[in-house]
């Protein structure tokens, strides 16, 4: 795929990832800030702890990923914000 940015000579990606630590309000702020930046793309991580780590074998890692999860509806709302702000979106599914 060839990309020709209208803003930058390279493709800039604003990584939201899991920096919200499972807090939707924080995720929304991060997405809005990323959309208001000069980035071309806003990147989200969609996590599902149950499919990433076995809580039976590694409870600590399971709990770590579980606290980073947002609901499907919350992720849809974030995607809608990105779309309304006319930014490109990249979603990485981890364990979904």
C-alpha cells in the first residue's frame, strides 16, 4: 500500500495503545488529543485478557491485561470519535 500524507512527508501514527490503563475517560482524552495532533493515524489496542493469558497458570499477568481492557461499546465510541475527526484508524486486536 502506498501512502501519501497530506500533512507530513511520512506517516505519523499517534499510539494510544493501553496508556489509558482501562479508564475510558482517559482513553477518550488520549484519542481526542491524538486526533487534534498532526498525526495521520490514531492507533488503538483492543485487549481481551481471557484469550491472551490463562488465569489458571498466570494470575498476575491475567490481572495485568484485564485492568487494561475497555468494553466493546467503549472501543466503538473511541472509533467513532476518530472517524468524526476525519483521522485514519489502526486497531490492533490482542486476544480477541
